[in-house]
C-alpha cells in the first residue's frame, strides 16, 4: 500500500483516522500500531515477521541497556545491540551482493561457487533498522529512557507514516509525543495541507517526468544522443527530488494529523552552491542520523584535517551502501564524500567563487552523481555520462527528443524546475508582509483573498491528483527499494 493510491486515500486512511479519534486516549497508540502493522503487511504479508522480530529484539535490548547503566557493562551491551541490528540488515540487504562478488573472485579457482538462494529485501528494512539503532543509542547515552511499554516502543519503529521510506526519525525527537500528544484542529489542518502538497509532487510531477527518465535510461547505450542523455538525467533529478520530498511531505503531514511533529527532510537542495550545502538540504534526516551516530563518534572534525577527511569518506561510503547493495551506490557515496573532502580543504577559496558559477558547478556535480545512482551498472553510468559529454554514437533516428516532449511532460518538467526553487515561500512571505502593512478593511480583504487563493490552489492540486490516480497504474516511491 502506498500513500498515492486510491485504497489508501479513500479507505485505509479515513478508517484509521476515525478509529483514532473515537478511541480512548490510552488506547490510541495500540490502534495506531495495529493500523501500522496492517499497512506494512499489505505489501509484505510474510516479512512482517521480520519487522516484528526486530521490534521484539530491540525492546529486550533497550531494557538490557537501561539495566546496565552504571554497571560497567554498557559498552558490551551496545556493541551486541548494534551488531544484532546490522547483522539483520546485512543478511537481508547484502547477502546476495556479497555472495555474487565472492563468486566472481573465486572464478577459475578449484571448488564449486557459493550457493545461496536469493534473499528477499523486506520493504523499509533500512529505515526501521536505523530507527531501532537510534532508539538503542539514545538509551545508551541516557538521552531517553527505555520504553517499558512494548506497544509504545513498537509504535516508534512501526509508525506507518515513516515506516517504509522515512524520514528517519531519531527516537529523542518524538519520544515525548509517543507517550503523550493531543492533536489540535490546527495540526490536523496543517497536516492535510502538507499531505496534499506531497501528493501533488508525487502524482503530478515525479510520476510524469519519471516515465521519461525510465524510458531514456532503458535505451541501449550505443543509441543514445547527447540531447537524450541530458533530458534523461535532468528528468531523473526532478523525479527523485519530487518523489522523495513528496513522500516526506506526506509522511510529515500524516504525522501532524496524528499529533507527531517530524523534522523537515528537504529544504530546496537544488539551490545549493556546494555539495556540502546540498547535503544540509537533501534527505536531512539521513544526514543528521549519520552525523549524530557515526560521524561525531568517529571524532568528527575534532582530530585534525586528515582524520576529518577519513571520517567524511567513511560516512559517505556507508551512506552509499545504505542506499543499496551495488557498486554504483558505493561509487556514488565515495563520489559525494570526495567532493566534501575537497570543499573542506579549499573552503577559503570556495567562498570567493562567483555565486552563479558555484551554483551551476554544484548542480552539474549532483547531476553526474544522479546518473551513477540511477544506472543499473557502472558501465551503463559511464556510457551515459560519455553521451552527456558529447561522446554519443546514437543517430537520433531510433530515439529522438520529440518522442518525449509532449505537452503533459513539458508542463510537469517546467513545474518541476519552478518548484525546485523556493519561490512559493517567498511569495507567501511577501503577501503576508503586504497584509501586515495594510490597515482596516483593506487588511481584512487581502487576508481573505490570500486564504481563498491558497484554498483554491490546494483544492485544485488535490482534485487533479485524485483524478490522475483513478486512471494511473501502480507507481511505488523510489525509496521503497532502499
């Protein structure tokens, strides 16, 4: 089940909202937990047992960690807890990858290759494992106490708005709201608005430009032209941003409706003027997680330039691997880590670079990274990048730009370009300032006009998105595979 589906919007969500609103306050966490398990089981009926096993294991580990505080056994307990969670993640996510590469190394050596039946990757395992690790590390550090009520602890791991594709919510950020929260009408209204915006991003932009990106990345490398390669790369850059930020908007909005306040996950990353700034704006919850639970424990930037550079490369190598068991993700992670090292080493010079040039260079570096990220193999990524650089062998007769530039795609592509920059927040601030400068009846009229315009725009996005869903095929979010 996905947020951008008819069954979720018009069946599952209304029933869960009604159940939570009529349930006594002390039972709401239980109701939400049952709903979250149903949500997960809808797409992973068998592997819901893996998530439940993870919850049970981490509930017990949390109590053990809490009990070892001050006894001298904390280090051993947290080591076992981390190994247990990474072992679970490693088996399901990396076993196939490790066996495949081991067999390549063993080619030509005596002995049969390693045999392993394909291991299925459960939905969202990277996300709920990182949630569990956040819980255990926060308990170990004394930031938050261990949850004694298993329902409350399970709800943190399984809460359906952020279960499948994030954002990655650190335990200490919502621990108090798990124990006590009271959704207000203002929260519900703000949550609905945020959800509709995210739905529009997914359905009206990401899905449309994504179809073109997918088609172009499927073209044989020898038939690519520079124009097609650039269109495919740009379309994918818009697809992944509006797909994932749209999901985050919907998750944040749903959380708000149920009384949770999740932190922001995106802040217009394509306006960045450095790769460092890009990672402060892109998938912020993942960046914060790696900063708090890996980069700083490794020493951060406190032990000299050499160790700082090492720590950055380690973090982004693991960031790449977190996204998937593929050499493309390894290269993508090291690629970004390398630029962060370079930017830190030359930050005094970087500050003097002309801003438009810095912005253009950053976009180019990010775009190259997205090609590596999206391609199925490193050779395909290399051929795609070569085509973008003008080294293409396609004639433009089998595949050509006009095949893709229909009015619907063109509108979605243009909307994506415009929506990638923070013009709307700036427009809202300008309008609000104009309202505040006005007096008496003029202020009331401008305020009413702004509210009517915002409501009409939101209603239009919701209505058109619903119409599109009624005729669209199943289109899951990109980050479901991570």
